[in-house]
C-alpha cells in the first residue's frame, strides 16, 4: 500500500518530488476523485488538500463505510494561507513550535 495526496495542480509537483503519488483535482471534482482513490484499495493513507475538501472524512463517509483503511488526513493549503499577505516565516515558526515543542533557528 502507498501514500496518495489529493491536491491542486500547482502543489502536486512538490509532493511528487517527495516521492508521493499526487492526484490533481478541481474542488468541484475532489469528492469523486477521493472516492476513486479509496475504492482502488491502493492507499494506506490519503492526504487531502483542505482547499479541495475541508472535511474529507465527511465527504467520504459513504465510501468508507465498513473500511478501516485508508486513513484520511487533511493538509493545510499554504498558498491560500499566505495569499492574503500572511508571513510565512511566522507561520512556519509557530507550526514547528507546536509540533516539536521549541523553536529552531538556522
């Protein structure tokens, strides 16, 4: 089984460079593509860009009925978070602090 990412075309390249299988979708077709990925039984984990589906578990409720895999994970869309002028360094510092418990400076 593998890890798949359901995302937009702009960010798919980054996931592919990291060795993950990235499926691109428009927001209007994301629920359909998610259902296809689940039904293929190829994925242990499917990460879904929140700009496509804010709640992938709710969108896949019917398809996931009776299944224990794959695990669905919502990924924050960083492009959307900073399009309004947010500071990426502040965001990443806060994310690292919340995740590991302290700041890292390079």
